[in-house]
């Protein structure tokens, strides 16, 4: 996702829906097309205009590259689905997702997770974002406190704020949440409504929670009576050769359930599908199943479920995922090599296990918001997500995404970043 946070806004990052409507004369058949303007709005699709490398390397963009979006594959899956003749495909849908889709999804996930997934434990959502929103709508009340790791996904904080929840952040270790710090809170009587974690290829650190910590965390949830929401958007996106521990739901053997694992097709197929899933004990899912919003809407995106169902059954999903893991790994390697070459002494970066991001640490005391402002004011043509947005003690950190720009562009970006850091620190 991509948002302005304490950063000077640039004309080129105006959300697309704020643009003036296209000039219809452009659509006249065979009319000569005017020369493209310097900053052409290439498409009405997409959340943001993302600059090309000559204008800016915007490392903040946590979205797949345009070249990674599988339009032909989705077209094939859609054609396959629309060859079916059951009119009810277009009816209000089965609330938790239609059974054949959930069974296909369960089979796919069981294979890729290397852990059994039951269709009855799956509930189709509008991506991880939709899953978080649904959960908060049904289970949380404004004013309640929730825990998250420090650092955490900055937009999860924004979602929790939408529901009036107070977020308390718990420090992280290289192998996941700091269990001692969490236990200290719990022993002091601070029991959250739920704890939000990103256990695998965490955003923004790229870290993966160890198996021992997964088991301990779930045990604490059961002992103290709070739910654990595992945002597993990168569970299937560890780099090739990096085996992810089993998803968090696997560790939940409690009677009523404490873990809600959230998954998404956004990063393993395409974000615009707005499709994902919750995996949880049916007792937890029941309250969501029964809520008025879903009763009225008849389930989430049944037509998209159908298209993704075909993508799974035709093997398109598996093939795309294999390719995407390699692409992300190659892009990370290119960025890592360029950062190693160009970052000045005293600035380091963390090696991620997968996902989309690299966390860079500037020398102690450096303010990465001020540094980002400096980069824009002095036209360094590089941008990133400053650490303050994902954790108060991360003021001297910044997050770089390696999903959007290609290797050559990222090398240019890393060089710009390195030079900018040197210039900023020598002021
Ligand atoms: C940790 C994390 N959770 C959730 C999302 C958004 O997921 P979705 O598109 O499934 O709503 C992102 C996207 O960047 C993310 O990094």
C-alpha cells in the first residue's frame, strides 16, 4: 500500500480519482493523438501515479510492479469460469464463500503451507484489509486496546484507528515479538482485545517469528483470553529456499479458538481482486457469518471467488506464485547488492526472509522524516517510508520496497539514497 505520511506531497502522487476526466477527443477513432504530456496519467486504474525512475524512485510503494500483474492469466481464469452456465453464479453468494471455492482454496493452502487446512475453517474476505475490518467491526469496541508489534504495518495502525482502538506496540526481536515484554504487559493486567502480528516476512522488518515463539504466543492468548490476529499476507512469499514456519492457526488447538489467520490474494495474484480469507475456529467465524453486513451483502465478491477458483484449479495460481517468489527474491538481491555498494558507513540494512521490504537503519539520532523532507526539498529523486510511521522508536529507520521497481532502477535508487544520506549527515 502507499500513502503519504508526514511527507511533502508531490503533484505526481495525486490519487488517480482526483484527476480530471480524460479528454474524450482522445477516443475518436483514428484521430491523431496529441503528444503525451510530460507526466502522462497512463491509466485510470491503480491507486496512485507512480513515478518512473528518471522522475523519482519511490521506494515507499509496497505494490507489485506493473509487469508482475497477471492480466493474461486472470483473463484465462475468467473465461474458464464464465464458460459455466449456472445463472446463480450471479446471485447473492454463500456468506463464507461458496463451498467448492473454499475446498479448492483449502487444498491449495494445505499444499503450500505444508499443513492441513479445512474448508470449514475458511471464510472469504476482501483481502487482509477486509478481514481486519470485518473482525474489528464484529468483535472490537471503540476505546479498547489492542497490541501490535513495534514496528508494524503502518496501515494496520490506521485501520485500528478507524475503529477507535488504541494501539500499544510491543518490541520485536530478530525472531519475532519479544515475549518477555508481552508477558510483562499481561502480568501487569494489561490484556488487549487482540494482538495483531505479522508472523512471516514481517512488514517492515522482513523477519519471521520462530516456531517456539508462535507456540508461546498462542499459549498466552489462550491463557489470558485474547485473540491473536495473524496477518499472513507474506506467508507464501518467503524467498525460494526459505522455509516458512507453519501459519499461526496451526498452533491453535484451543476449544473455542484464539487465532485468526488472515491471508490474501493481493500479493500472490493481484491486489485488485480484493480477495482473501480468514482461517479460524468456526466458533469465531460464526459471529462474523451472522453479522448484518454480511447477511445483507450475501458474502464477499462471489464473482471474483469464481475467477480465483478457476485460477487455482487450472494451476494458474501455483505457477504465478512460483514465478512471483523468484521475481521478488531477484529484486531483493539486486537491491541488497546496490545498498551494500552505496550506503555510507554507519547505515545498515536488515536481511529479510521474504516479502516486499528492506528495513534500513540510519545512524542513531538521525530523523528519517527530516531526511525524507530533505530529499524532496533538494530534489534527490528518491523517497521511502520513514520509520516513525511504523513505530515510535524507529525514527532513525526507513523502509524500502523492492516489489515495484526493476533491478536497474533500484540500483539507481540505492545510489541516490546513499548520496542523499551522505549529504544529509554532512549538513
Ligand atoms: C502486512 C500487510 N498487511 C496487509 C496488507 C494489505 O493486504 P490486502 O491487499 O490483502 O488488503 C499489506 C499490503 O502491503 C501488508 O503489507
